[in-house]
């Protein structure tokens, strides 16, 4: 097969097809890991120099610094910076239906909203797959209320919960319209609803309050011609039928610590969507050895890559505690064994030499 561009490779995988090789990218690669591998690199430069297959962005929101480690977001949410790449919502503007009735969210079509996307499309369209982080039905309400209050709302105030989920759906479909118009290749939603034990609410509550919005938002993304990735780590199995029915193009990250078997999911559902992820970042990439990373990466490739429709990545992100050498071992193993047609006999071996390529 002729060599594809990274954009073609990711698009083929998201369309459940077989590219020239298994693609790779991560939602987050923490600055501490990047710095250890390529000192002084921004995430954009790291993406280019490491040969990752997608470059990612999100809508641009204005921030007002209110304390050393805190800022007020355009949504009216106060966020606190952490040692990781992500921030944490510590205070939100909505607690009641009256609060919601008077609330004015940011304008999805504001002139500054997608300056970052415009720049990436101009620089990389057709070379790298351009992805945009949006939301579906959970993360925005969580931020607007605060995590504990949002979970209580799901149990005690279903009308407010439905309306907040609807607000998230409506806003994110409007964001998606701009993403499609400006040339993004795919969108991904990072809304997590599950721990390793199971969903944070009962499947019945999810079906009644959140599932209708989940279907609607992914249908809205598809209507814009965008490819889609649904992220949710942990044990998603009690919600799997609803995820399938929402019809994302790809499901991520198939979290083995949540009891998910990627071989079984590929076998049972691989005709419905592509898969991404599955190399354990909670334990293996953090505490394991390079030979162990090589072995698991080969195992994941053997289970999920045949026939295409697979993107190799960690089981969540390359967080700050991941050993840089383990991340490199995963990438180098992919480069050594991830080209189509796959050599399944080689993937069944254990050797650690790929880690030092």
C-alpha cells in the first residue's frame, strides 16, 4: 500500500478502514513528559517532531485571572490550575432552574471562538488530521454546577439536569458547525461518566436524563460531516448499548482497568465503530518496565488492529507520571509492528528490541 499522509491515515481508521499503518496520537501529553523527550518543545512542535498523526485544539475562550492559580472562564466558571495539563472547576454560576433561566452562555459564533482552529487548518490540513475537543452531555453541566452538585442534581432535580444537558447539546452542535465550516477533520468529546467500578449514575438515570442528548449531539456532529470520537474511560459496559446507539465513529480509550477487553469489543462491536487506546497508563506506562510496555503494545495491536479501524494510544493520556522511556517504547513498538499488512506471527512474540529502535 502507498504511504498515506497522517490525515489520510487517521481518517481511514475513523471510517473503520485499514490505512497503511496504525495511527497514533494522544489527547494530552503532559509537559513534563514532553520536556524529558524533547526539551523546550510546545505541544505543536512535539506533534511534528515525534510524527504524531493528529493535531488537536478546542474552542478559544477568554479567561480572567482572579488569583495566582485561578481564572474565571467565559462560561462564568472558576477554574483552578493543577500540576497536570488540565484544570479543575471549583465554582460554577448555576445551582437552580432560576439561575439557568437567567444564564447567558458564551456565543459559539463569536469572531475569536476558533482562531486556533483556523491557524491549524491553514498550516496542517491534509497533512495531519485536525481534531477539536468538544463536549456532549456531562462535562459542561458538571462545570456549571460543580461536580458534587451536578451528581446530586442527577438524583434530585431531573428537570434541571435535562435542561443543562440540553444546553450542552445545543452549544456543542453550534460549535461543531463552525468546526466543519473551518475544515476540522473530526471532533472528540472528553466527557467521562465512569469510574473503574462503573458509571457515576445508574444506567436508568443515564438513559432517562443524558442518553437522549448523547444521541442528539452525535447526530448533530454527523450532520455537519464531521468524524467523531467518544471518550469515556472506566467501566462503560453498563452504558455500552447507549454508546453504540449514539453512533460515534470511534470509541476511546477501552480502559482495561475498567474491565474492558479490547479483543472482545473488537469482535462484538468492531463493525459499528473504530477503537482507540488500550495501552495502560495508570499502572504499566507509569510503573512498568520497557519490555512490559513492548509486550502489551504488541498484544493490543494483535487484538485490535487487524482489519483496520484502530488508533493506538494510552488508556487515557500521557499524564505527568508516565515514564518518558515507556511512552517511547510504546511508540517505537508501534513503528516496528504497526504497518499493514500486519505480521501477526511477530506480534505473538515477546521481544523487547522494538523499545530501543
